[in-house]
C-alpha cells in the first residue's frame, strides 16, 4: 500500500478515536452532572443540618421596614400613654372631689345633729324666757295701768286746784302717755319672742325630718315643708349629693377609658416587643453573625452546636465556629438549591473564620458526608 494511503488511513483512525474519546468525555460529564444534580436534590431533601449565613446591614430593606414599623408603633403607643396620663389626672381630680364631698356629707350629718341639739336648747330657753316674760309683762302692764290711772286723776285734780300750771300739766300727761306706750313695746317684744319660738320650733321640725330622711335613706322633704334657713342647709346638702354622684359616674367612665387604653398600650407593647426581638434588628443592633435555619432543621440546633464549612460543595469540610442560640421571631430565607422561599428562624453564630459568613451554606454538628 502506498505511503500516502497509509497516512490517510491512520489519520482517519486517529480522528475517529478522538471523536469517540470526546463523546465519552462529554457523556461522562453529562452523566456526572445528572448524578450530581440528583444527588444534591436527594441530599437537601434528606439533610437537616444545612444553614444559610446571612449578612445584614442597617440599609437592608427588611431592617428599614422593621425600623419604620417600630418607630410608628412607638409613636402611637406614646400618644396613648399621653392620653392615659391625662385620664389619670382626671381620675385623681374626681377622687379628690369624691373625698371632699363625702367628708362634707359626713360633716353635714354631725353638724345637723349638733345644730338640732343647739336649736332644742335654744327653744327650751326661749320657752322659759317666754313664760317669765308673760308673767313679768302682766305685772308690768297692771302696774302701768294703775299708775297711769291714779296719776291722771291726781294730775287733773292738781291742775283744777291751780297747783300745776299748763306747761307742767302737759308734761305730766306726756310722761303718762309714754308709760302707756311702753305697754305696746311689751306687746311687740312678746310677738317677737313668740315668732322666734315658732321659727326655732319650725327649724327643729325641719332638721328632724331631714335627719330622719338621711338615716332611713328616704327623700329629703319638699321645700314647702321646711323653713328658709333650713332650706339653705338642704340646698347645700343636695348640691353635694349631686356633685358626688356626678363625680362617681365620671370616675367610672374614666376608669373604663383607662382600662381600654391600658389594653391598647399592652397590645402596642407586644407588637413593639415582637418587632424589636426580630432577628433582623437584633443582628444589626448587636453586630451578630447569623444564619437562616428552616423549621425542618431547627431541631438540629443545640447548645454550642459546631458549624462546618465545605470548600468543594459537600467535601473537604472544616469547623469554623459554633451555633450559640436561636433568635426569636420568624424569618424567611431562600433555599440554597431551589428558587423557593423557606420559613424558619435565625441562629446566632460565633465564627472563628469571619469569611465563613460569606459562604452560601454551612452545616451543623458535623460534615455532611462525614469527611
């Protein structure tokens, strides 16, 4: 066979061998990729140890949103607290009014008893004075009449005998007229004394009726049944009763408003507590290294669980720190393999290698493939 034909035949064989080798390599790569894809899906379906490190900053959209919500809720809560302080002041004012009016009514009862006793003593004295005055008045009037009668007769006789001149006669008659007029003054005093006795008696009857009404809880007698002076006393007491009832009603309404406000403030406090305990805010405020843990993997988080980082997927792993504690508050994170959102919690990390926080996934409690 000519040399040229041998070279072409060898070249063809070489090309066919290279084509076969390239096809085998391509098929091997495809097969390995398919096996890796299936293997990774199976691994992440079964694995409960992976966690996803998260780097947070103050400019993070989630942090800004939570901070804005916290500020808004705090403002609303502070407004309610200001309203509560105002209501507390009003309740205290109503309490002072209630104490004042209650003390007044208690003092009113004692004063009523004392006034009633004083009026009784005064009436007793007035009755005694009235009896003595009537006796004295009768004697004075009888004496005046006898004296005036005798004096007039004697004066006329002396005037007729020209012992008295006209001027002395007129003066004597004027003096006798004054003595007769004194009887009218005695009558006036008697009328005044009788009126005073009647007035005090009416006051005593009025005070007794008010006292009985207070003791029995009945209504105070109508105005037409009591004296004017006692009417003023009754008016003061009625005003106090009305003010006391108004203050108690107002206090009850204010206390109900306070209870409603306290409930609202407690709800705002719970909302604020939940926001401030959010893992995002805690991570930023305390400069924590954190990682997202889906709910399926939370059970693997133990006290001081070791954390591992793998350089080539699931191989060549090394310990880079520990998981310290689980932070309160649900968060959402991306699945490392699928474009889906997972629900879970944040776990605080203590990393010996800060670069591990930049990895896509880390593993808890040991290497995923035990090497």
